[in-house]
C-alpha cells in the first residue's frame, strides 16, 4: 500500500505529529509506504509561536506546495488528509478527487468546521460554513478523534466514520518507576503543557492557579506558554521541546487541563491529559467534550467546573501523596489500554487498508 499523507503541519505541529507522524515508523514496519507533504512548514510555526505572526511569506508558498503534491496523486493508493486540502478555500479539490475516483481519508482532531460556520464575518459563514461537511461527505472514511467530531461527520453525510483517539507512543512514555518516598520540603508541582496559542485556556481558572503560584508548598509549572500573558504571576515557565517533553512532564505531580464549554473546545481531543496520565500523573480537568471520557472522576483524577471545585481537587491531591500515586497508576493503565499507539495501531491500519483503492492495496511497489 502506498499512501500520500497531506498533513497540516510539519513535525513541529502537535496535531500532525500526534495524528500522523508518530504512526509512520510502525506502518512502515507493516510494509505500508508513506510519503508526506506538509502544508505549513516548521518555519511558519516558529514564527507563529515566537512572534505571534502569521507571515504571508510562509503561507503563500504553502498553497503552491500543496498543488504540486496533488499533481502526483495517481501514484498513490490512498490520500490521508489532515482536516482539508486548502484552508480558507472551497472544497473544490476534494470534490475533484471524488469525481476522479481517488480515495482519501480525512482526519480530524479538532472542530475545524467552527473556523468557518462560526466565523464573525457573515461572508465567510456563507461561502465556507459547510465546507468541512463537503470534505467529510466526499471522503472514503472520516477518522475523528472524539465523538463530537464523529457526530458532525455523520450529520455531514460521511460514508463511513471511525473514532481513533489522539494517543501517545508507549516507547516514548515508558512505565513510570515505582514511587519513592517524597521529599516533604519539595513543593508539589501542578503543571500544564501546551502552546502559546492554547495558553489562554489557563485564564478560565486564573484564581485557583494564582493561589497555587502563591502557596509556598505548591509550584505552578507552565510548559510551552512562551511569553503569553495568562493573568497569573509567579509561575515557573519552561520552554517546550519534543526531545525534552517526557522529561519535563515527569517533573510534575499533577497535570491540569482547563477548558471553556464552547463549541470549539468541545471538539478538543484531550491530548495533554493523555500525556500526563501516560507519565503516571493524576489529572484535573474541565468536564468539556472528551475530557469527561478520559478522566474517570475519583479514579484517575478529578473533573472540576467551578473555581471552588478546582481548589477542592487541587487541595485533595496536593495533600495526599498516596491518592496521587493510586490515581496515577489508574491513569497510566487507562492510557496503555486505550490511548496509546500500540492499542490503536491495528485499528488505524485496518481503516487505511479498507479505504484505499483496489487493486492498488494489493500490488507491491518497487
């Protein structure tokens, strides 16, 4: 089987890395040949995160790269598309693929359709409001990261919809070592990981997190926020890197994921929760979207809606090392069972095989 993966980002993009790149070595072991063409480059992401600037000098070439990639589609048995082919343009290219009989799988890990149907400009809502529905409808299979996204695909008339959650690779997140006696002088580290663009979610629980930052026996750790102002002073800010990601997460005692209960947020896949849990850390999260499925309240963490509930959860975990250890073990077990590459790889492999164009899937490629 030969697949062209048309990702949104290059390797620095979290969504592309999680939904696509981390699977590639394992699919290759099964004899599946994958060629990748990213829409937006790593240079674009560096500029975006460091300067908060979407520069045209990176965006314009992206459209030409995508056109060049599509010229070669007949050399592949299947196209594996992240979200859409051409952002902010009609779904013409996807319709042409359907007309030509070239199969594609469309993969979604967030509610990108709300970029269009919820846009403040009525012209965009009119012209593009149903664009992603058309992309989904023309796909051989839609792969959704959670039930919210899957339901939208079904409403759009997608021929087939499969849910594959966002996952971690157990080879990058090894089994946590047996807990050692904790130094009582060491502050309990309560942490968040993300990007500068998602850091504003922290403002939803600014009051509880400021109390954490101010407490002498607690430490608020923010990984990957850059210089984004989240309205909280005194937090320890750490720069994110893919190489040090596991190492940074291992320093935490508790992981958090606050979210607003809004349409876009309901489409999130809870990846940071899965990362914390893979490290054997208990979690606290807003009960929004798939968060309520990942977090089993009182088992592997707590769900909290109000400032009061956040403080109760923080206090309970911060004051009870045995509770943290017990919930952390349950968290790790759930990730191994449901939210790992190793648990989802067989399903993904079957999905891709069933979507590709026969007899291309059966022929070998030199």
